[in-house]
C-alpha cells in the first residue's frame, strides 16, 4: 500500500496516521491531539505527508528563528 493521496482512501489515511501516532484518543499529555490536527489536511486529501512534514520542519530551519549561539568559553 502506498501513502500518496491518490493511492489511498480517506479511511486508509486515517488508519495510517492513527497507527503512526499511536492511540490518538489516549492523549493524556495533550500533545497527541495537536499532532493529529497537524495531519488532518493529509487525511482530508488536501496535502501529502511530505508537504506537511516539510512545513513542520521548516520552522526549525529558518535562520531568523534560531537562537543566538555563543562560544563555550573553553577555546
């Protein structure tokens, strides 16, 4: 089975995300619901997994969002 929207049904995409994230209904730490929401566009057939993951990762790559780095003082 593929993972592309064109190769899956909505039910299959829901299952892929559910199995990937674990038990979504047991989101006791509050973070699992946010992850499930992040992939809703994939489940609904609007964005591929690759697009969603690239958007998520790009937040950490942007130079203007990186914290200042300073030397360790042992040079």
